[in-house]
C-alpha cells in the first residue's frame, strides 16, 4: 500500500514513561486513590499542579485567586513545604512507592477514537516549570477537584474579588492569603463554611450576602455563623466593588433599593462550584480506563441557585459591566454579539444581536465566543465561561452550555510545550500544508509541458 | 459538547421552495448564495450544523492562492469585502514568509520570482529587513520574501459576515437541517430532501465539503473528495507586528488583530466522514511540534503561552485542485483545502455557473469533473489517503 509521507501515522512518539495508574490531583481523593493503587502493587504516578507558578496565579490559573496571594506564594520551596504540611497523606503515598510530582500540571489528554487512529496509545500531557512530556497509563484517575463559579458584577475585575476554592487553597494549602476583611457572597454550605474557615484563620468576616429571603445552608451551620457574630444580609445583592490601586476597598450592596457600604479588602464568591473536568471536556467522553474521584466526579452546585444569582446581578449591573476580563467584553457586547473594540462596528451590526442570531437556530456558545471573543483570552475562559453561559441562557430562554475547553487546558509557554526531541519521521514528513504538489501548479500551466512541479509552493 | 445544540430551535417552518437551494453553509456555499442574492435570485442555504462549523470557521484565514484562476478576482474583492458585506471580516493585506533554513529560503525566493513573473509582486528580504518587518524573529532568520499581494482574515467572522449579508438581501439560512438526498424528475433535481421535508427548487448548489461525495453519488455524480484532519495552535497576544500574515519554518498562519499567534502546518490524518459529517475533530500531541516551530520562527515570542489548539476537517480532491462544475441543474463546488481565501471569488464563479452556465471572469474549464473521468475507484489507497480502520490503530 502506498504511504503518504505527510500523514501523521508513526510521527507521534510513544509516551516517555508509562504507569499502571496515573492520578491527576493530589488532594485527599487523589492521594488516597494513588496510595490504594500502589499498595495493590501497581506502578503509580501522582501529579499535582500546586505549587502553581506565581505568574500563573496572577492570571487566576487554575483558581480565581483575585490577586490576594501574599509574597510567600512566590517562593516555590516554601510552597512545597506548605503543601506537604497540608496533606499528611502525601508522605504515606511516598512510603507506598507512589511517584509524586508536585508543580506538574496535566494539560492534555489524547486517545484514539473515530477521528484519530494514529496515536501509539492513550497519553497524558504533563508540564512542570522546565519541560513538557507525555505519559502513558493503564488507568487514569482524575481527581482534579472543583472550581469556583464566578459571576461578574461591576468592579469584579479589581484585585480582591476571588473565589471560595481559591480562598480555601490559599489559606490551607499555601498559607499565603493576604485578605484581612472579607465579604462572602452566597449562603449555601460552601459560603458559610468559607466564613467559618476565614474566622478560624483570624480573618474578619464583614458579612454574608444572600439574594433570597432565607439562608440556604442547614440550620446548625447557620447557628454557628450567627454565634460567631457574622451578619447575614438576606434579600440583598452586590451592586459593585469599589477601591483603588490595591484593589477592593469596599463592597456596595443593594437591599430594597438602599445601598449598604461595607469596608472590605476582599469579596469572596461562594455562590457555587463546578467540577474541574476540563481535561475530559477537551478530549471527549470518559472510557473504561478513566475514573473520576472526589469533587470532580460530582455534579457541582445547584444550577438554579447559580442562575438566580446571575439574574440578580444582571438586574443591577450596567450594560457596560465587563464579563470577560481578558478580552474586555461587556454584557452589552455579549448580548449584542458585537465584535471586539479594535474592529469597526458598521451600522448593520447594530441591528444584529443574540436575538437575531437566535432566529437562525439555537445559539451555540462557541460561535458566540468566536464572534465576541468572550472566553478567548489568556485565562482560557476559566473566569467567564460559566457567567457567559448564564447570561446567554437568560437572554435566549434556552439552556446554553458553557463554551468548550481546548487543550492545552493550562497556559503553557511555546518553548516549554515544544517537542524538542521529535521522532525523525516528524521533520521528514513535515509540509506546510498537505504536500500535494499538483495543488500549487499555476492554472495556466496545468496540462502543459511546464506542469512539472517544484515541490511545495504554498505561500 | 458544543456541537450538540443546547436545545431544539423553535424551528421556523422549512421553506417550501426557492429558486436555488445551496447545500452547505461554509464559505463556499455562503459566498455563492450571497452572490446569487446580489443578482436578485431567491436563495435558501441549508446546513447540517451552524454556519461555518466545519473547515470554514476553523482555518488559518490565509488568502494568497496565486495558482488559482480565481485569484485575480479574489484580490480585487478582498479589500472591499467589509464594505460589500457590511460586516467586519478582519481582512488585512499582504504576507511575509521568513525562513531559518538556507535551502528553504532559496526555494521560497524561487517561488517569489515565479509569482512576480505572474504579475504578483514579491520582494526579497535579507535577514536585517526580515527582522525589521517581523519583530518577533531574531538573527536566526536568514531572510524571507514579502508578498505585495494576498492577506488574511478571521474565518468565523467572515463566515458570519457572509451569512448576515445574505440575510440582509433576503436570502434565507436554515441551520441544523441536513440534506439527505435529492428529488429528481426527468433527469433534473427538483428539490432538496431533508428530515424536515423537501424544498422544491429550480437549481441546486452542492458545497458540502467532504460530505459532498456521499450526497452526490445517488444522483450519479462521482465527486472525488476525501477528508483529513489538520491542526492549529494559538498563543496569548503578542505585540502587533506591522504585517500579521507571517508564514515560514513549515508553518502557515497569522497574527490576529488582537495579537494572538495562530499557526498550523505539518502532518494531517486521513479520516472517514459519513454524510452526517466527522464524528469528532480532536487535536493531537502534534501541537507540541507546532509549538516548537512557532518558537523557532518567533524566538522573541517563545515565552508566550499556548492557550488553545483545535482541528478542522479539510476536503481534498485527487489532484488537490478545486472542482467547480455544473451537471444539469446541479452546480458542484469544492475548493480542495484552499477555499477560505478564494471564497469571495469562488462564490462569484458559482453564481455565474448557476445563472449563466459559465464563469464570466476567468477560465475555469480545467477545474471541471471531466478530468476525473478515468480516476480509479481506489484513488485514495493509491495515494495513501485512506482512513485507517479502527482495528489497525495501535491500541489505545
Ligand atoms: C486547520 C485548517 C487550516 C486551513 N487554512 C486555510 C487557509 O489558511 N486558507 C484557506 O484558503 N483555506 C484554509 N483551509 C481550508 C478551508 O478552510 C476550506 O477549504 C474551506 O473552508 C472550505 O469551505 P467549504 O464551504 O467548501 O466547505 P466546508 O467549510 O466544509 O463547509 C461545508 C458545509 O456543508 C455542510 N454540510 C455537509 N453535508 C451537508 C448536508 N448533507 N446537508 C447540509 N449541509 C451539509 C457542513 O456542515 C459544512 O458547514 C484550512 C482548513 C483547516 C481545517
């Protein structure tokens, strides 16, 4: 059979190492799974992206840190110590023979399937501060946890607006949270536990905000919070965050049309969480070799409650409120399906909107992402994809999914992601396009004696 | 998954008839429909998904296909497209190709001379000139060529611009509605069949990308086209270079107006598609080899983060050249892998074929189906272009 030398077959190297079990995420669920597998006699790799490089934390990767890290977060050695201190099971894992790699993220999951048959096996892309590489697995355990549902309100792009998962990680895993006085949004178990955790770490809790008329958390938890003297504002919504060069200085709340000003340096979104399943989302459905454990296996918080918060914020947020921080897309731009500001907005565009797009059929979140650029930025849409989906759902009356994730699911520098040790066939079979020489024959020469081609002439 | 509509549309009734039905809302079908609507033709475009969801919304955005008989018309049109359509396409003029390999540089210099001889001016750049024009490269760049023609645009934005412009002229677009076959009478197509009913028509345009082969076979049209997956990566924004259309080092792509570097190139994988389209569009670890070449081409951008990758399904004919032809009242069109850049002109040519029976502005006779009269049934295998069977893949 003829071989197309420019075909991908045989050009992707087999993974550098292979383990019976690879576990992504060294939280309690992932560590326990790794220990169990190792004790069963299997070779096990356990990776965790923490400590995350400080630059990444600054762009809210992977959690919504809101810039509230102390300088300690910039000291990786200290951070490794803090992580070990926070999770004593890691020692056990070491003793059980688990290979533990901290500061190592998993950025891509690749498997053969209907539209890809040429991989030499399923593989997972990893990267640390120095290099990227691929590992193979017999079983892949995803224990990647959950992340904050982030809903933007006016001023949410100031430093000091952060998520509850990020606050928890900075407090307990990193011991590197700079917050002194915090306001917490949401009144579910997550919100109240966050309030109590902050209190236990001597952070002042200026209040808890709930849009509904009743507190959502179980009564005994509410009792703890009340006993701790923490105010719960029901029937109240966040109107905006105000502040200066160091970020948030106060939160302005709105209750029955009356503004309440609360002096805080941090506003913590504890409205909900969603499973951190982006590795799978970018790769396709799970298969028999993949297992999800811990929070990433859950379904996340009550969607109706999140939608209610989104509507309540939307009712008080001005149209120019930013939705996508990276690409500076406002609510009005999103709902108008308008292009980014660096492009002209000709008159015809003013007549176009989500509503007119909806006439053509159900709106697709990825189509709107590409047109508005909301979710296309350096944070890879982690900060805004859920709120974009909420806003699109509200406006269209349909249930619009969040835009899709794409590998690499963590931002990885070109030089680090690069494969500097490609198999020889890769360079030998590399063409700019398909390597079909007749494709580039100038039309006039087709069928003449001059038709003989001079190799790739793609321009 | 985004490909599944979030909810079923409150579907408008399927149009009962149209003068022309276009199957496929990629750039080729949409441009054709727009040109037809500009001539006052009542046109309906149907697509199995949403506009531009296949190759047309996922490509490199390059527009510099000097080899095509449609190129002069394309060059005339692109600078006017934003105005003609009424919506932004992000079109930018000109391209640069730089190289860090002496043999490749020589090769491209020769291609440049050939283009100049065809009337499309190309200037040589020495290393210093190339570095001045492409600030993200460095002294490892041996030089390049500057194409005083061609350019690039934003794929999804351009697709949407065609679609909106078409609607502004009264054309109709029906999404999530696949053509399943054709109604015929007396050797002519009288309607396009869909799961929602049949749209009666006087003429049909099939611009269904790689899926056109399966659609056309039942009405006796052998349309040799096959599918492959091609991949691209994109970085976070870099400072804007004076010309965003910079290729080289085995890559094609562009710097977007936002600053992102979006590049593709290298090996493809031949895949099977059904009439319903590709089953998935996965990217592969090839993105690491792409990252390497982008880092080599732009050493001053090598620290930038890669933030996405994607794949698209490319249509290819046996000789890699377009098919533009009319059989009875069926006009068939594929641009064989270079359809985005040529779309302003391909639509014009298709409009001419539908309305006048021949192209008014260029000789396209050599792009007809007749050239495949003797094509062997196993042309894919002969070229090594057959999709691998599931069980030959080296186990997952
Ligand atoms: C990664 C990549 C990079 C590329 N780079 C460039 C570049 O830089 N420059 C360039 O010029 N070209 C480039 N191309 C190629 C270019 O994208 C294609 O040539 C072009 O988009 C083809 O357009 P089309 O409308 O003919 O086909 P498609 O875009 O494939 O559109 C066909 C449409 O038909 C629909 N369809 C199929 N079957 C049916 C049915 N039965 N009923 C209804 N609808 C149906 C499909 O859903 C689809 O929307 C690239 C392609 C890829 C994937």
